[in-house]
């Protein structure tokens, strides 16, 4: 698995020989593309519940939860169905749910 945005794979901070002090908690996003595309949810088809659960189950012990971004345009497209699907995926996979609330831009 590739390192996340410049972070070392081994957990050792650059220039040191000791493990990083900050714990990392990987979450599987409810949308299929993560933040590889922005906006991440452009249609109801941006979410595949079965694939989300399959990946969460496949990497059980590594993935600690499902993340839902409650931001535009996802809210306009799906309303409360998106967090309901994320909650369902987390519950059925036996992992946590994290919800990111709010846009970064003023409307």
C-alpha cells in the first residue's frame, strides 16, 4: 500500500529513527473515488454500498471506519441518504462511522 501524501510507510518520521508520535487511523470513504475526484459525489452512482463493505471487510483490522463527507454537492444530490448508507456500511462491517460536516467555501 502506498504511503499517504509524503508520510513514511514505516511510521518512522523523516530524519529520525523513532516511530511517529501521531497515530494513523485509516477510514474508507463512502464514495468510490475518495478525494481523487472533486467533488467526490456527483451522482447516486458515486456510492457502491456492496464494494464499500467488501473493501472494509477485506482490510478488517486496518480500516477502522467509514467516512462520509456531508458537503455540497453531495447533500443536494443525495440528501440524508448518503450518511444513512455510510452508517449502514459501518454497522454491517462492524467498524466506526466518521462524518465530516460542512463546506469549506461560503455559499
